[in-house]
C-alpha cells in the first residue's frame, strides 16, 4: 500500500493487537517502529512514530471492551484525520506556532486521505481479522 498516500493498515493492526493483548501491544508497536527505522533510516518522522502509535494504543486500550466494527472504523478515521496534527508537535517545538500550523495545513490533504482510508479498511477488515486472530490464537484440539 506504500504507493497510496497515507493509506495504511497499521492503525487497524494496532487496534486489533491492543484489543487482544492489552499493554503488551506496545512491544509490537515499538518492534514495528524499529523495523521502519531499519528500512527507511532516521529522520524527523522517527520522533513522531515514537509517540503517535502509542497514542492510538492508549485510546484503544481504554475502549478495548467494545467490539464494534463501526465504532473502530470511526475511531480509526478520527485518528487518521488527527495524525498530521499529532505529528506536528516537533515542528511546534522547533519552529514555533507558525511552523506547527504550517505543517498541519500543508498536510490536510494527506490527513483526509488517511481518515478515509482508515475508515474503509477498518470497516471492511475489522470483523474478518478479529475472527482470524481469535481462531489463530485458539489452542489446537
């Protein structure tokens, strides 16, 4: 999916593993971040990835008892819409309010795509992947 701007399945996977494994999901999230660093190298996005995926984990952990595809599709969409704002924190720190706001405004189009992509992917795949994960984790009989 790397050819599609900000369309990704990572948010859905984090939702699924956080619901299933609770705080242990943070291990998977940071293994993912490490793999991304090893693949793409170090840059400003690394700072963002160290906390933006943790935000999603925390939110999902707090509502993990809810089992609704539409609920998580909406939550994932909101997260996608706010992703650019979350990622702007270092720009606010480095360059002040004007740099942070400019970064948010410059990325609005990508956040809208991220929002729509997260909503559609989560709505379509949440139940299927939840059931598959449940079956995969059942002990063999």
